[in-house]
C-alpha cells in the first residue's frame, strides 16, 4: 500500500493552472465593431492605398533620377565641385555681411540710446564718464581676482 502512495520515477505529474484570458484578446472589444468603425475603415482603405501607391511611385522616380544623375555628376564633377564651393562661399559671405550689418545697427542704436540718456549733458562728457567708470570697475575686479588667486596660492602652499 505504501508503494502506491509514493510517486514512481516513470510517472509524470501535471499541475493544472487557471486559464489566463489576457493578451491581445483583452485589448479587443467583446462585441463586434460598430457601424462608425466599419465606415471609417472602408473610407480609409482607398485613401491609404492611394497614398502608399504615390509613395511607391515617388520612390521609383527618385531611384530613376539618381540612376540618370549620378553618371552626369561624375562626368561634370570637375566643374560642379568648384561651382559648389563658390556658391557656398557666396552664401557664407552674404550671411556674414548681414550679421555684421545687424551688429553695426544694434551698436549704433545702443550709442544713440546712451546719448539720449545723457539729458542735458554734453554727450562726449557722458561717454568719457561711462568709459572711466567701466575702467574703474574692471580695475577693481582685476584686483579682486588677483587677491583671490594669491590667497588660493597661499592655501595651496601650506597643504
């Protein structure tokens, strides 16, 4: 009797687990699609197909254009490369001149604004005083930085 209760090496034990109803089925609605959903799908299928067809035609046209243009680029590269460099230089020069122009205009605007703030004073005296104040400020800052560096160097020498 004791032999029957003990599992035998040739026996397989099967454990039953509860059935899981999750996964993709849980994302789908339990009832069928509504009429509005069916009409939307029927309407969107031709539009999607047309757009995919146009994308394919565009891809094929691009590939044909490249197949025709690449040999021409190779043949005319001694002319095209210097031309591209020239065009890039011209664009860079144009953008640089625009940046310098904007900088000049903003500087002129700043100077005019500072002269307007002088209010009754001689603009040159006002500008001189501004430059002197700026020089004093820079001198004080330089002195502070020098003292800070000196103190840091003194601390570094002690350790």
